[in-house]
C-alpha cells in the first residue's frame, strides 16, 4: 500500500485559491486547483484519478496560466501511485 506524506504548500495554496477565484479559468484548471487546495494542511488526502487527469491536461496546455500550472503540479505531486 502506498503512503503519502506530501501536502499543498503555502505558495501552491495561494495559486490554487487565485485560480478558483478567477472567472476566466477553465474547468480543468479549477478541478486541479480544488484538489490541490483541499490538501492544504493535510497529508492524508490524495488527488483522485479524474483530478490528476485534468491536472495533467492543464500542464500540457500552452494557454494555461502560471497559477493554474502551479496548482496542477501540486495536485499531481499528491497523487498516490498504485504499486504492483
């Protein structure tokens, strides 16, 4: 069973918050930001598969802003991997 000890840091939480408040932000960015922000202050929560997929798309999208990418990166860093 994989263990997780990462949590969203202060800078990533700020970027996530601003991403969620920005009315121009795409839905996939808001999903990643929400996942990242929900993990601020908690090392027990992880990023789900759907949120991780959207976060990956945000990182690949050339039109995504820096704050969105920071939030997406934080969300992806907190995805637990299944080891076989």
